C-alpha cells in the first residue's frame, strides 16, 4: 500500500478502527479509503466502520476526507489510497485517459442533489438566476455536474451564471446562510439544516431521479491479483453496512452520530428519515442494472458531460 505526501497535505479527518476479532489468526489488513467530503452519501461505509463490520473481516479501515470527489479519484489513481468514494462517471472519464479504474460497489443510485435559493430570493426557476452566483462543492463534483447537466437540459449555458466551488457542503451552506451567494446545490444533511432553519427554499429537487452518483472505486489491477480477496472482504462489510442502514434505525442513528458528532438530534433524525425512508437514496445490493446505467450514460453523452461511452462490463466489477 502506498501513501504519498498528497494525502498528508489534504487530509482533514482520519477515522481508524484498531479492533481485531478474537478469532482472527493474523493481523488485520489496513485498507485506506478516501471520501470527497463528510456527508451522508457514503453512510453505509460509516455504519460498517462504526459497527466493526470491517474489523470482523480482518480489515483495518482508514478513512480520509479530502476536498471533493475528484481529489478522491486522483488519490486512487496516484496510489495514495486503496479505495475512493466518488462519482461513478469518474471511472468512464479516467478510462478515456488511459487510467483503469473499476466500480466495485454503487453506494447511491439516486440523485442526492437539490438546487436551493435563499429564502428571500424571488427566483422561481433556474432561468431567473441568470447572471447570479450558484455555489457547488467542487469543480467536477456531483453537485457541479448535476447543475451543469440541468442547465443544458433547460437550454441554458453555464456561462450565463457564476458557478463557485466552496470545497465542502458545509461551506456552501454557510455562504448561502450569510447571503454571500443567492443559490446553491446541496445534499443531505446540509439541505435538512437549511429547511429546518427556513433559510433557503427548494428551487429544483433532483432526488428520486436515477443517478449512480456515489460509488466505491478501486484500481482494476487490484481485482486481478491477491488483493481481490481483500476487496471481497471489504464488499461483505459494506453490504452489512447497507443492510443495517435499511434494517436497523437505531444502529444507523448511532453511526451517524459518531461521524456527525456536532449535529443536533432533531436535524440528524430528520436527515436520516429523508435519505432512508422518504427518498431511499442508497443502492440496497450495491449495484445498478445494465439498462438504467446505459440510459443514464447516454443522457450524459447527449448533454456533453461525457465524450464517449464505456461498456457496463468494463465499468462494474464482477463478484
């Protein structure tokens, strides 16, 4: 496992499980995960860490939080981490650049994004925001891509707006709440905070739309050798986390509290209800079917967010 100076420079949060199952015959294997930001998009992984599912498989998970999904993908390509939680389309784009990554698991199969405007903003649609600033987390992030895709679908151009990247969903929220920007694309639980405080209103809600926006990426070469056994263990632990998310409300809440320790109980409860019950944002079996994927990919190509397609069989791992 290689860990370069890039991670040391960008790292903001590290969570490490040191517990070794009593029945384990050897030391746990360290596996480093990179996420683009701390949010609900990878909640099943948080549950698997907090509940010790990785430890039960003999895996010692190190979770590193970077500034945006593209940074997580780049860390994986550079060999600084073993796994990246980021956009599914990153695999397609990087394959076109000669970099061979694979989607090991789909975490979210629904679009988590919502376009909001400040509560006092009179805009009724995206066209009303022409000439104004819209905040996103990072250039090339899910919030950025969803916004640009919607602009094209509405016959609008990104050049009609000032799209500003703030680094994290929390920073985007603060900019909106402090009237630094009139609009933003946000996700749970930051959206939940805005709604509870009534500081913003929903302009366009993308939730419910099929969009494999958050996936677990690995280097394809790692699935062809001895490391494949390790990733099979990671998959088992992650599936347990997903099963717990949809089957055990108390355990899910406990894990969420561990990773969002400063979040108010009412906000946490509302956010969890939103993502697991009202909108069911996560992929129960960590995968998507071929038909949905190809339809989604064709839409991205039509909207010029992808230059060429990749086959389903080369994008997703076969377990």
